[in-house]
DNA sequence: CTATGTATGTAATATCATAACACGTCAACC
DNA sequence: GGTTGACGTGTTATGATATTACATACATAG
C-alpha cells in the first residue's frame, strides 16, 4: 500500500488530468472520507461506501443507474432509490458532486476542503476535473449584484478537451 | 401597440427583474426574432414562432412538456419531439436558452447580441435573468488553462433570490 | 410536374428521478 | 426486558425528461 505522504499525484492541482497513481489516489480519498464522516458523526454505511468506491474508480461522472447496476450485481438493492439516496448522502457530505450537465455524479477530489469548484468536462474521454472557481464566482456575484440579485449557489461547468484529448493520436 | 423606440424596460441591463412594460418587451423580442431569422434564412415557422411566444410570456423557464401541452391545446402535434425540435431550433438560433439546472428553456433577452450569459435563477419566483459573464468566463478559462484544459463552452447558472423576492412582504 | 430537402406528426422507447410504504436495526429510555 | 423513535435499506409504483425511428406534408428548385 502506497505511502500517503509521498505521492506526486496527490499534490497536483489538476489531479484528474495529471498522470498519477490512481489506485493510491482513490485509496487515499476513501480514507479521507472515512475520517471526515467519522468526525461529523455521519455514517458511511456499506452501500454508501461502495458507491463512493465505484465513483472513485475513475475520474469520470457516473449516472445513478450506472451506479445502481453495479450495486445490484453485488447484492445490494436494485431499485433507483438505493443509488439516489447513497449519492445524495455523498453529495450532502461533500464527498461527491453532481454534474448538472451530465445528470451524473463524480467523486470529489478535494474532500474536506470546503470548496465550490468549477468542473472541467472533457468531451473526448468524459473525464471530469475540478478547478478553482473563486474568481469566477466573484465575477458572477458582482454582475448579479448589479441586477439586485443575491446569489446563493453557482454552478459552473466547462465543456471542452482535456490535455490528453487535445492532441490527436 | 407600443412604440419600440420609447421603452424604459428595453434599455434596462437587468431586464427580467426590472419593472417594465412586458407586453412591449415580448412583442419587441418577437419582432427581433423575425428580423434575425429572416436575415439568416432560417425559417420561423408557426410552431417555432408559437413556442417562442410561449417562452416570451414570462421571464421564466418552461419545461419542454409545459410547452408541449400548450401547443397541443392549440392544435399542434402533441408528441414530445414537436416541442423538443422547436426548442432546439430556437436555442440553435440564439433565440432561447436552455437552463441546465431546471431542464427547462427560456427566451433570450439579448437576441442577436452573440452573448454567452450567466443565468440568474430566482428560487422564490422562478424568474430567470441573463447577466454578463465575460469576466467569469475568462476566470474559468484561466484556471482551465492551468490544467491544460481547453474550454469550448461554459455553463454558468446562479441560484438565489431576485430583488423582489429578497424582501419579505 | 417532379424531385429534393426540410419541417411536422406520431409511435415507441429510453433515460432520469421521486413518492410512498414496509421492514430491520440499534440505541435511548423507562 | 420491553417500548419507542430515528435511521437506513428494500421494494413498488409512478412521474418527469428526452430520443430514435419512421411516416407524412409541404415548400421550392429544376
Ligand atoms: Zn486519481
Ligand atoms: Zn479527455
Ligand atoms: Zn420582459
Ligand atoms: Zn424572485
């Protein structure tokens, strides 16, 4: 098992697109999730934990029904609410995000950081990364204020090409 | 019929939330749509025109099925593709926008301006306004570039309270 | 007038999401 | 120990959103 304190991938700002030891990346995220939920008293039950593991397998977004079919294969319930509830829990706990544009979910790559990222969605390989969005959010709020609008949450999702997909093979 | 050259509402930057003569606002938008489609050769057929009129009735987003039921009442086809196709046409022509967060559509308030707005969605009254998003987009692209990601389109949708809904009655 | 492309109508199906209820577990409480 | 209540899970049923495929109408170009 990799040492969590010696990992180039985990230090990368653009984790999803950077080459990294993803097995370690996922393992580490799961540990972090355990710690975070333990700290708040939230219960990372088997279903919820398994859903998070499934999301962590790749830096992509999975639809609720994709998750569900995986769960069903493994002996968990096979009805939509099973998946939706676990996903809702993970999103509420900040362990996963919902990607509006894809009607899909992805594991958070910055667990515990109280962040509100922009999502970078590659239309080539369908990977999803998180990017800092502080400046962008501020800009939106400035414009909104001009209209007297009070922003509570802002969804920012960029569609385009990741580094790997930009260059044709 | 109002004079298109004397309208306080049409000059407001935050048209949707500003008090304005909406009958004129909608009428004017429809004229603009006619002119724009005529100029490009696109055909604003009866269904498409009617869908735009429906969207223009309020500064809100309407689901495809809401639009469809209106169409059906008026003797147009009552199957989903009728609505989805007309809506797709309007979006392609820049006469309407799709609001991802709501799975719904709203008439564009800046037809012909080649804009890429942020949407301000009021959770109180469900009205939707467009706000300038040039700075926000630039910020997103800057961050994306740091990850080597090439942005093609960015969806920015803010949820919050409009001026009218901020103050409790 | 006929061929062509475009728009519309319709049926069927796919995909995404939630409401409502039943059951099991566990810990707090008496 | 039994009761209660909160919570999580399972299941049925339904609702909401969206697309594929095919048939038909209609304009206009040749
Ligand atoms: Zn990784
Ligand atoms: Zn890619
Ligand atoms: Zn108006
Ligand atoms: Zn409002």
